């Protein structure tokens, strides 16, 4: 029996839900759970609402452009799961805006009582401390919280209201802010309506390009000037450690420089044979590394590897005779902090290797090798994980929050007599290198500033008038601290002590306790 003969006897129906765009809908923000009670109550926004459900019947006799589907009936009152998704998205956007608004209120309240003539603590000190309090409480960083706070304060009223109402998400709000930064106020006002319309229709990348196009058309002279200034002042490079021994190196450069680098990378890649087993991303990554080293990218296909392996001679490197001693630290001009720049150290400042006892737990025995049938497959760790250490010490400190839990409260490392260099404020080159090797980042919770860019700070304060009584310049009393967090400790806004097992205990001005586990 042919399809034309059985078609009249076969029918199937399927319900297809149709979400109809309603560009004139007025969304009442107060109906969204968790929306902030700030600003106006409503705004006209495009949203998706379900008008009806269309039932389609599948007819085998119709095999043309409609693929056998024909409209059968309209059924109203159905509910669309897509509407739930969009409603949840609006709620999340409004909640993020509410969080930023409350963060702004918190920081303003914490900086309201600055009295530098009484305590020496300025409004900037209190602002930095308040942002650090938020960063520690949210397990974030000062830079991340400060960037969000500054963005929130610089938003125009219309963009901020769209954020509060949940119409704009954080990514689009940040795109608008970054691309309008430093624009002339009159230009921003003239383009704001068109930018908001684009924000409702475009993805963040396309939105940024559209804003740039509008700015160029509106004020070409300003655009040229701001691009020239940005090329001089906004270049930077950032390193981020990732999983499995990999890192990402992000560079901010001009469009022309980026295009030039990509062209050079592609020129290296195009010379490889098609049989090279690496993916496109792997080839470009290896090409970038080869260019950085001044080498040529080599093909790894079987035909190229065979002659290279047979012709390769043993390599004999000359011993490295260069003097790569780490530099000493010197004093900052303003507050006597130790900076990462170098000066020569006085002879004899190097402390002996036995100046500080081993404060870490004794080394664990070597791991047992698995035996057949034992079921033991994991080696014993030398110490608990950082989360376990923090949990343990949080419980200990919580039972006695105002007590002294420091391993060496006097900052003398358990020694009766100071070793050579311990009574000097500036650490020797050897001690500075050892501290930075053991502590790769700033000691403040969540701070990712590398120790090479940090001051070397005394955990127990150094006494310049009576050095033997204050904290000594020894390994257990010196740690890297970025200039921001060093100044907060110097102003007596934050307190620090070194606990046993190498855990750093830090207390903020509100009495909240934070802990930094030792580096691996």
C-alpha cells in the first residue's frame, strides 16, 4: 500500500506552544519576588507572554513546504515555560542590582565618620577598609568589589532603573558603562535612548560595537582623542592560574596590535602540514609560545618528526653562572612600608637558617604503596586541606574570640636572643627571597597580588625605638602584604596574627574573623 493510499487513515496531532512577543507590555517590578524597593515601580519593556497554544495536525498527504503541518485550533489560557525562564531572569537581574545598591549604602555608612584630625584615619582609608570588609565577607577581592561599586555609582538614571527593574542584566550594564566611560555628558544623554533600545535586542558583544559606532558618528573628534589616550594608559596584562598546571595570560592592547599578533601567529600556523595532529587552538598556542621565544613553530606530523628524532644530538647546557640573587626591599616614602623595589642590604644581615623553629606539623610518613587486593589507592596527604584548617581554627577562635591565639605573640619566633639581622627593619635579600618563595601572594584573605609586588610586613609590629622588644625581622614574623592591605594594618583598622600550622588570622574593624591557610 502506498503512502497516498494510507494517508487518509493515518493522522497525528502535536501541541506546539507559541510565545508571542509583546513589545508594549508594562512590567510591574513590585510583582517580582526579591526585587529591590528602589526607584520607580514600572517601566515599559519588551517581554515574552503566551497568547495561545496552536494545535497542529500532521497529515501525510501534505508533503510540501509545510511538511505536513496544518493549523487545527487555537487554545487559550495555556502557560509557557519560556515565560518562567524570562521571569526568573528578571528576578535575578533585579536581585543583582539590589545587591549593588546595598553595597553602596554599606560603604557610604562606613565612611561617614572619618576624622583624620583625631585618629589619622582618612575617608579614603575607611572607604578601602569598607570595600575590604565586603570582599572578605563575600569571599571576593578588593578589585572585584570596587569595580562593581564604581560602576554602580557612575550609571545614568535610566540605565540604573532598567537594571533595578530586571530588564538589563549585569553583563549588558557593564558593557554600557565601559563603552560610555569618559564620553561627554551631552553625547551620552543624546544617545542613551538608542543605546537602551539596542541593549534590549543585542548580545553584549554586538551591543559594545553598536555603542562605539554611535559614539564615532556623534563625536568623531572625541572618539579619536579618547582612543589615542586609551592606547597609552589602559594597556595591561593579567595572569590567572587555572587547573592542571595551566595559566591564562590576558593582554589588553590596541586593535591594530592584536591584529598584528594574530597575523604573525597565523603565518606560523599556515606553514604546518595538514597532517599535523594538533587542533587549531593547540597550533596557535604553540605558535605564540614559539614567537615569544624567538623560535620557529615546528610541524609534528609523522613525516617531520622522524628525521628530527634521528638527527637530534644530545644537548649539553653550560652551567648558569649569572647572579640571580633576589633584590632587597626598601622603604616607601609615605608610611615606612617595605616595597618590592631593591636596595643593597648591609653585610651580615643574613639570619642563620636555624632562626625560626618549624611551626608546621611534622612531615607525614611516606605513603604506603598499594598491594594487590588491598583496595588502597590514594596516598596520605602531608597536611589537611585549607578548608579543613580554616574550619578547625574558626571553631577554636570562636570559643575565645578576644583571646590571643598567636603562635608567637611577641614576634620573636620562640627564640630568646635575636639572630643577626633580626633587629634591622629591612630584611636581608636572603630573608626576602625566602619569604616570597614560601608565600606567593598577599596574606590578606582573597587577595591575589603576587608577593613580588607586595611589601614585606612585620606581623607583630617592629619597634623602631626598642627593636629588641618589638616584633623581630625573622621568617616567622615577616609576610608579603600588598600596599592597600598593609596600610589598613598600619592604620590599626585590621588586626593580624600567625596561628600554629601556618594559618593567618585576620580580624576586620567589625570583629569578623577571617583565615588564610598556608601556601603549598
